[in-house]
């Protein structure tokens, strides 16, 4: 019985590739304008989003743990 895992993986890879293209274009623009703050924010967002796309279970668990440490929850 099909579970849709292959479809989900294909969509995630496609989304990841689109994300990489957008990130590169925005980073080149920020670098060209010498807007270093925007470049750093783009880079940090790229790390977070790439983690969510390519290793989502591990990143989500890490974010939950980090939030628990910050908020003092369980």
C-alpha cells in the first residue's frame, strides 16, 4: 500500500532546490549592496530552513529542546 513517502521526499527536495536558488540570488544582491546585516540574516535563515527541509525530524527535536531550555518547560 503506498504511503506517500516518496512523494513527500520529492516535494522536499524540490522545495530545497528552490530555496537554494532564492537564497543565492538574495545573498548576491545583499553582498553587492554591501548590506552585511541582511547577508548574515539570510545566511542564518538559510541554515534553519535547510535543516528543516533536509533533516527535519532532528531539527524539530533540537528546536523543541532549545525552546524548553529558554521557556523553562518540560
